[in-house]
C-alpha cells in the first residue's frame, strides 16, 4: 500500500544560454505523458528523503542540490489507483522540489517507468507537460531559479 503523498522533482541545470529542465516520458501503461520526477516516500521516509531517493532512482544523478519549495497542491483520487492507496483516500498531496544537477552526463532512466528523456528549455517543457498542476509547478521553479540568480549577481 502506498502512502497517499507524492513528490514532484524538477531537475534543472545551468547552461550557457540559461536553464534546462529535464522531462521524462512515462511508459504507455502508466499514461505515456511527460513529467518531472515523481514518486512517493516509502515506509518512514520524510518527503525530502523520498524526493532524494526518487531522483536518484529515476535519473541516476548523484551530484545535485535538492531544494524543497513551499509549493504543494492536491491531486484528486482516481478510481484506477484505489487498489494502491489506503481505503478512503480522496486526494493525494504533491510537494514540489527542485534539483540543481551538477552532472553533464545523460540520465539513466528505468525502462519500466520511462521511455524517453529530454533536457528542454522552459518553453519546450511547458509544451510537453500534460497536467496544469505540473505546468504551474514548473513556473514556480523558473521563478525560483531566476530569483536565485538575481541574488547571486
């Protein structure tokens, strides 16, 4: 049984032209849509430890800074998930994280979870994303990294 909590991690990296965002495409059996890294904390993991583990499992990246934002939203429970969440779950909160990736190597994706990956500009990533909540979260990531850059300049 899964804990009714989700994490969404957007891996980002700085390049000469600005920032890139890593998008992953889910296998068809899980919807076939593009997203960031998602998952749930396991057992007694905190949401931060769950986000950290999910990022490593889904990308293979190990050199990064993980930032927990104060952004969260809820996903309405879907009938197709009833057998994986505790009885009575009506919605699942999802918490947003940003991962500043320090590696220039390609991600190592699990073919059981994702079929493709792509480093994108913000505009490309927005076009790929399906869910409005994921798009709103990506806008928050862009705002955060742009504000952080201003602080350093």
